[in-house]
């Protein structure tokens, strides 16, 4: 059964984690420097609002798939959901994000910053979805 409220809740929490993590107060300026992003001369032609909307929609999809797998595995509880989030991170994101180091020549610090964000993000999404399961 699809629980739209849990998917929306997980997506909102995920979005908050991302806004805080990549804010200038935490790692936003360091991330921009490591990723060679100049906010005054953006390479992306998409507006910030559209980018945020598309980012949120992609998070809704991620949370929907995550919930589907939680339902398949009959996982319940925030700890079990967070644990699954860790395994998703290790198996999919921690490995996939290495491409920016191996093939794009980006610094290890960027990998560590982004990989740590995804670890926290997937653990939070898993905990929220596990809570509702």
C-alpha cells in the first residue's frame, strides 16, 4: 500500500537536510568551490526555482521507490528504515559518486562532502519511512 503522507514527509525532511547541508552556513561555499560553481555566472540555464522543483520531484520518486522496497521487505520502525538507508548509500551512492573522482578529476573533498550528505539523507529518508511503516 502506498502511503503518500510518508513519502511527502520523507521528501520534505530530505529537502530540509539538503538546504541545511548545502547552505552557506554549513558546506555550501565549500561545495561551490570544490565543484567549481560560480553563483554569479551559473552554467545551468534553469532557474533556481525550477531546479528546486525538479529536485523535490526527484526526491519524491526516490522516497516512493524506497517505500516500495520497505514494503517488499516488510521493514518497520525508524531504526530498520535508517539501516536500509545506510545499505542503499553504501551499495549505490557511495560507489556511484566515485565517478566524479575517477573520471571527472574532481577533488576527494567533494566526494566526501557529497557522499556524507547522501549518507545522512538516505538514513533520514529511511527513518521517516520506517516510522510510518
